[in-house]
């Protein structure tokens, strides 16, 4: 059985809905008979995505709204909420999915740091503040899915700004789940989607390109959404996605190693430290494909 928020006639609001995981989710929900509110930056990609989703929706274009939205701007997110409720009367699924990469290291690209944090973290904060209480007040089963990243958990060197933004999404979503379950009778659940390697707009895929152009190790957005729905149906909070190169057991070892840096007082990011990288390689050897 699917998550009780998902079903014919219910409503899904999806940010970052013009491509990648967001578009794949919109298409899946539309095919399941849901009404869809797509949010993304204004442009042809959003319009084309809306047409593709409408082709699958039971009511066609009448069941789809495309709302130009900059999720870093609270007024835009409030407008998105207003349009969703005015158009369809409820929100059963909210996917705070919009995201960008290419931030920078700890002391570089200050302006890009600001933009990455404003979209990836503040976009999710804005979505939670705008929608969560209204969804709870409906009294009907609903779900909020925030898109995080493994990089927000293991924090590999490179794009520190992106890592920080996704670490913040993890902490926010954990707090959101606790707050919702602490409300007597609340029927809204929260979930942290943690994709593996997915061939999306961030990683180079364009919405119109076929999945056949992806690397062999990557999952398609459609595979990621299928996995997400399976895990939501089972009530999972942490939706930790594998991919064709990284099985769950390897993810688990990487996450455990990162946590043990604190417990064992190892150097920060010891997985990549010259004195510890061989120990890490030995630690994951039996689960490495």
C-alpha cells in the first residue's frame, strides 16, 4: 500500500519540478491520479514540464499548475502555497526539492555560498514555514519530503557550501519530523530523501535528454522516485538511496566512519586524510563493489 497521502484526487506541490527528481515525481504522482503544482524558476523548462505532466494527469491541464517560484524568497513560497490551496483546496504532498550545486570551498566564492544556501537550505526552511501548519490543520494524511544529500552526512572535500546546505536540510527535517509527531493526532509525516548518484540537471542531465545518456553507475530520477515511494510506504524517515555503484552496505560504512571521527577524535574528514585513508579503504573493502 502506498503512503496514505498518495492517491487519486490528492494534491502534490513540488519545487524544482521542471527537471530531474522533481519532474520524475510529478509525472509519477500525476499518473497516480493526483493534481500537481509545479514550482521552478520562470522559463521554458517549467512550461514544458507542465505540459508533460498534464499529458499524464487525469484532468489534463486542469489538474496542473505551473508556478514560477524562487524558493529562496519567502514571498514566492507563500504565493505558491496560496495558489495551491486556491486551485485545489489542500496539499497532500510537499516536496521541497529545489537545489543547486557549485558553491565553493570554506573560504572562496562568497557570493555562490550565499546563493547555494539561500536555495538549498532557506528554500526548505521557507517551504516548511509556509506549508507545514496548514497541512497539519487539514486533518488528513499528508507528507513533507525534503531532498537532502549524502554529501550533507559524510561531507566530502570540495563543495563545502553544498555540504553545509544539505547538512542543514538533514537537521531541519529531523526537527520537523519530531515536531509533527509531537502534535496529538497529527497525520503529517516528514521524510528526508537522500539520493545516490542520480543523473539530473545538477549532474549534467537536461530534462529533454534520455536517461540512456547517463553514466552506468547512476540511477535515473525515475528509479529514485520509485525507491522513495517504496520507503515512504514502509514509513521510513531516512530514505537512503543506493545506486548502481554504491550499495546500502557501503553507504552505511561511510556514514559510520564519519560519525566515528567525532567519537574516536580523529582528524576532520579522516576518510581523506593521508594518515587514515588506507584504514578507511580496509574498513570498506568487503562491501566495495
